C-alpha cells in the first residue's frame, strides 16, 4: 500500500501511453495483486508463518523504495543447531541456502541471511562457533564469506566458554559486505593463561598482548582452504614441517571409522553375558572403544560385539541360517527385539531386524593397522596386530603395500610432539582441551620417514615396556625416556639443519640399538632394554644432554609450549 501511495501509476486510456508509463502501471498492478493475495492469506484459518523482509521493512530493504536497500549493520548471536538435529521438513526449508552444505550447522545459514539483509558496505557482527574454520561442512560458508564479505576482524575465544549453557568454541566475526577486499584483517585469539576478567577491554585494545595474541592475516591464504590462523613465526615452522613431506592420505589404503551398531546396549556385550547366554563365539569379536586406546598402548575394556555376517563376504546371514547356526545368539537378540525396535531410520531401510546399522568391512579390521580415538587431549596412537574391531569412536589407518614395513616408524611419528603440535593447530578443538581426531584431520598429516632403523627399534622397545610394565616404576622411567628420545629423533627428521646449527643432533649419538627378532626371548628383550637405557641415560651421554637442552631452541620451545 505504501508503494502504491508513493509510486503508484494510474492508466489514462484517453492518452497515448509511453513505454515507461506502461511499465509503471504494470508494476502498480503487480502490487495490487500482491495485496489481494495477502488479504486472502489473512482470511485463511491456517496459521500464517510467512515472513518477507522486503514487505515488513520496505523503507529499508525494498530497492523500489530505497535505492541503497539494506541494513547498515546486522548484529546477532544465531542459534547453534547441527543439521542432524533438524527434521526433514526443516532441511527442505533451508535447501536453497548456499551454505546448507553437508552436515551444516544452522548458524551458517544466518550468516548468509545477514549478507542478504545488509546494504553495500554494511557491517555484519556475529558471535558464533568457530567450528567452520576447518570442518568439511564449513567449506561452503568459508567460500561464501570470501566471495561476499570483506573480513575486518575476528576475535577467537579459543576454549574460553562465553556461554555457560552452550559448550562450544566461539568467536566474534566482523565483516563488511563489500566486493573490494582488504589485503589482510586483524585476528585476535585468547590464550590459555590466567583468568579472563574483561573480555570487552581485551577485545577493544588491539595493542594489548595480555591473555591473547594479535596479528594480521593475509586474505590470500584462505581462499578454498581450511582457516588456520597462526602467527608469522608459527607459519614458518609449519612450512618447515611440511617441506619435503609425504601426506599420510597418499600412503594409506584407507583411514576408516568403526562399527555403528544402532543400539550399543544390545550388540556390545561383556564376557559375563556371553557365559550367561552361552553365546557362540564364532560371531562374537572383541571391539575397541575410544577410551581403550592410549599412546603406544591398548587397554581393552572387555567389550565384544555380536556380528551376524559372513566374514569373507560381509553379507548378512539369512534369519533362518542365523537361527540354525547360532541359536543362542539368535535367541539373545530375539529377547531384545523390543529394544531394537523404534529406530525409524532402521525400520525404513532394507536391513534385517537383527543387523548392525553400519557393520563396516570385517576384513579391514583384520589387517595390521594403527588405531586412535576420535576425541583425545593429545595424539594417542597404537598399533593393532590383534584384529580388534572398533566402534564409532575408533579410527583405523591401514598403509598401502609399498609402506607396509613402515608401521613402527609411522607410529613413532604419529605420537611425536611435532605431529601433536601440528594437529592442534589444524584440527577442531572440543570442550575441556580435547580435539577431533577424525579422518579429515589425520589424513593431512605431513610424514617424513627416517633413514635407518633407530626410530622403529625404539618404538618396539616402548611397545614391549607398555605390554610388560605391571606398574613398575623403573620400567615406566625407561618408557618415558625412550619416548623422549623418539621425540628427539623426530625433531631431527623434520628439522635436520636446525638441530645441526644448535649442536643438538640425536641420531648420530645413539650407537647400536639391537632390534627384537621373533626368536628374542622376554629375558633377552629386557636385557637389551636395560643395557640401552643404562648407556643412553648416563649423565655425560650426548643424547641425554642434547635432549635436556633441546627446548632452548626457539622452534622446539614453541612446539612444546615452553616459549611463554
């Protein structure tokens, strides 16, 4: 009605009409039709849920009323809702959003909406999760921001919990709707030292380094990439780590997640239940949970999984065959059938009622592999020779044939301080100081294999000690020291010139390290370890001294968090 009153045109049939007059009249008639349609909708008994920004804010958003349409600034704290929690109807509403990609979060859509509501050069200021920095779902949002916004400033709260009721990592994002881009923007990040008393003061004072670090970020670095914000010193360090390295993805057959049962309380069982129901062990297998995997160690919880499939083909057993071959296991699941019902996603599929939801490939688990937990506070990898299956909190890495002799070397690299540092810079943080250790992060690890056998031999010593420590203090001291030597070796593999420059090399001083053979007895292994430890731990030995002073090197101090 406002449009008709201020800009409407009536048609005078007595005069010849110009093209411009005709177009104005047609536009006016279109407005009139829209009013009629709205009036019809208003009389409808059904609830009217439609909201049109241009109709509700025509003086701001309708370009026919305001040539520079849009808000000057949009400020918000959008909802944080993972797409998996949305109904199908909700997802259909969002399907036209460019940022609704993969396992998106609803906050992404609000950022896109903000851009649509802003006038040219308008300001967007949101507080929202930082998870889109390096998650797969965030690629669409990162590209959207790069295309439509000029990034002015980002304030990253790191692991500081701004909202007590929402455990997530958040930041303040200040963008400008502008096709012209600055060459760089200001990035501020809280560190983990001390108590934060005034976020406002920290945010506004760009010069202060109290409880935070501030530096400029070049926009060129982030087009079509994960967003990893690090200062110039660390940027050079990462480049050195990446230099002449292999990417783990290129030397693996696969890195895969474990079994999704659909109901762990039924399918995951303990030995007491196996005995109680006299379950057939031919279809029952040990399974690892995330908390079972430690650094250089597996502490199996004793859980098993019922696996009703042909092991060679991974085809589900026919129900009659399952009943015939494994009557006790079949009866156990039958008694729990009510507990397996109610899974709509399952019942709408073609699966049998007694199946696992996602059983994975059994033969993959039977290979030599390196396993890790999905969520952990630091790098915790272990080699598995025993064919454990894993649940959804376990990831397994299997190497290609050309690198099958590198498992022990790789294990030493994966558990090293260098790759622990690299992971925490590039992966998604979780609450409580934990990190994501999913395929998308692990597969990007830069790998440099050493010459010689020193690394794999020391790793084999650590594995033996962990298998036989029995809470012995002396054996734990040996384990800790050998892990320190492994870190020293890995430093030298990735930074050979740096360690030479500071006269802190390790490998050349190790001397002979006898490798374990199949015929080596436990007594002989223990004797080897005792002799090597006694020699390398001597207070005058260069290995011990170089390890002690290693963190005096600036780059090593940064990796070990000792530079503050």
